[in-house]
């Protein structure tokens, strides 16, 4: 019985640590668009357009990940133009004030990534 309880505690601990470190899960295009809707006060029409842009990006990025076959440098160099294109398309949908706030959000995210904090 003690071994069983110890094993359960061990599994729960591993699960908790995995989730605390992000668990490797990516946010869906819908979740990303909802986050932007909240941060930038997007209209429903803007949110729909941003979701569509993120869906196209997710499909392309999955293709890049598959083609790169674990080569991180190749994957990074292929994804940078995709991310820039996505950002440009999103900014085209935004008002000037929203575009300024979006630039700040993206800059903050890049700074966190450079400092090892991830993109969340």
C-alpha cells in the first residue's frame, strides 16, 4: 500500500512539474486571437480575421517543423519570414492605436524570449 501511494505521489509530482514548465503545448489560433482581442480590444470582425491568419500560419509552421526534421537552425530560419508575414497581415487589420500596442506586445515577447522566459 505504501509503495502504491508513493508511486501516485511521484506521478502527480511529475505531472505538476511538466505543467509548470509549459508542458510543450502550443496555443491554438483561436486562443491566440482571443488573447489579442482582450489585449487590443479587437472588434468581432478583426478577431475573425486574426483567427484566420493564425490558422494559416499554424498550418505553414507545422509543415516547416515536419520538413526541418529536428534541425533547429533550419526551422528557425524558415519560420522567421512566416512570423514577419503574419505580423504584417495582422497589423494591416488593426487601427493605428492597436498597431502601436501590437508592436509593443511583440517587442515585449521578443525580449522575454531573448531572456529565456518563453513567449507566453
